[in-house]
């Protein structure tokens, strides 16, 4: 396949590496200011096999482009890897022209983004998938913004692929099947789904509400564990929000169980204690570094949640997710 990846950040580079390794042509649509750096090649580290960053993986994009291609460019799919706030600012006139004969794959777990693309790109075949990996630039700053062991840590993109298959969906079964094969044969587990956005709704709601409280705790797991008020706010908001995001077919069967048994402060404390030992990366530093950069996306999701469910509990969490200029 001939693939155009929009955005050459950590996620885009990891997917690009896997696609190219499997023999696909990979081009990146980038901002011109990043061209020189990316032309030098990209260095990745696979944390599933190389926890100590001793085996760099090198690759180069086939082409780096700064302008949206005309429809005759011949791409088989355009993959959008940028965050939701950047997606909502895309030049849709140019994207509309580029996608006249090319399907689009969105990786943003948002029904609002899906609706926006449908409105702005009428007639374009759209597929959805949920990012199932963790990827970040190394050396990784700690939660205070100081670089961790820069002298001992090589530069590059670290990535971790959990043992979960990413859901892929589209109104076009043929497109969904082709994309599932693209990922799966490239070494990234994938499965067909009735709706990748619905599959991601509960995890996304859990993560975004958690991030609000983690930010209020200065991005510290210990601070959050020791703050019963924040944990109580998190539990109350999730008990309201999560049942509204469970797919209708299983809503009545799982909503009560999820809200009563999973959204509890003691469980949060247990997860905060165990997760750094389970995940082979500095999780606390990763969350602080990555979600500070995409802070606007977190706030955007929380605003969407508040529009869906305008309760005091959701409003309190939205207030914790302070505007960037705060």
C-alpha cells in the first residue's frame, strides 16, 4: 500500500516504521520546520524487546511532503495521527481535495471528530481505529520538566505495544479489512470492530477524567494516592460519566457493575501503586510529558463530556483541567 501519514510525532513514526518494514511505501505530511530533522532519519526503540535501549531501529520516510497532495497522488489511505485539537483545525478545503479518491483513517477516539470529518468531507470513506501503543520521545523529562538521565539515555522514539489488538472499523467492510491487514501484517495486532469509537469510549472517559486529577496532583502518583478529596472527585465523576459511554447492547448489564465496583478510591490507589511495575517505561514521567503537550486535547474532551452530561461533578473535573495560559 501507499500510505500518507499526517503528523510525524511519536505515534506516526512508530506506525510508519512498521508499515515500511512490511514493504509499504510511507510518506509523511509534515510542517516544513521539521523537514531537516526528519531527513536525517528516525531512531526508534522497541520496549517490548529492548528495555535498556541498546538496539536502535533506524528508518527513513520514502517522502516528506509539506503540502496536501492532489487527488492524483495515488495514496491508498491517509492516516491522521495528530491530536483532536489539531484535527479540528485542519485545512478542510485542501483535505477535501486530497481525499476525493482516497479513504481516511482517523485515530482520534472521538465521536465529535468523526461527525466533524463527515460534515467537512462529504462522500469521503472514513475508517476509525484506536491507538493501542505508548510512544514518546526520549530522553523523557520527569514530571517537573527536568530531563531524566540525559547523558545516559539515547535520543529517539521509545514505543511499547501492549498485548491488546487495536479495533478498526468503517462503514466500508472492505476498507476495514484492508486496514486490519495493514496493521496486523506489519506487527501491530488489530481486529475488526463494529465501532472503534464505541470501543474506545469507556477507556477514553476513564483516562481523561484521571488526567484531570493527576494534573491537579502535580502529575505525581504519590500525591494523588494521598489526596482522598481528588480520588473522591474522580470516583464521583466516573460513576456518572462511564455508564453513559457503554455501548447500548451491554449498557444495562455492565453499567451498574462498572460504576459501583470499579470507580472506587481504593482501586485507584492500587492501580497507581502497581502500574509502574507492570508497564516497562517510566509511566509517571510519560503521562506528565505527553499529556502536558496535548493538554488542549484533554480539555477539549472534558468540554465535550460536560456538554453531554452537565453535572457538578464533571464541571469540577473540567475546572481542574486548567486552560494552558493559567
